[in-house]
């Protein structure tokens, strides 16, 4: 199981109204992943993905999840 206490995102100007949706989608996508062992990470930083205004929230969330999964070894179910 993956448990996140807090997520803080720095989005480009103009994306403020999309933050809640992107965070929710990140959670949903992480829920579809599994971990092979217990992992506890105090914090994780990822490099900002390159995004454009026309990019759907789910695509942005998937870019974030891919980087997060690389940090803890998560794999898609």
C-alpha cells in the first residue's frame, strides 16, 4: 500500500485551478501500483515534467507518478 501524508506541487502559472485534479489523479494512479516491499520515504523530490496548457490532467499526473515510482520501485498492476 502507498500512503501519502502530503503532496506539494509547484505548477506553472495558469495551472493553479488544476492542482486539486492533478493531485487526485496522482493518488488514483499510485493506487494502481504495487510495491514488493515496505518502503518509507520521508520526502521525495522530482524534476518538473515538461507540460503544456493543452495537456490533460491525467497525462500530467502520469508523468509525476512515473517519477515517483522510480523513487520507490513501484510497478504497475
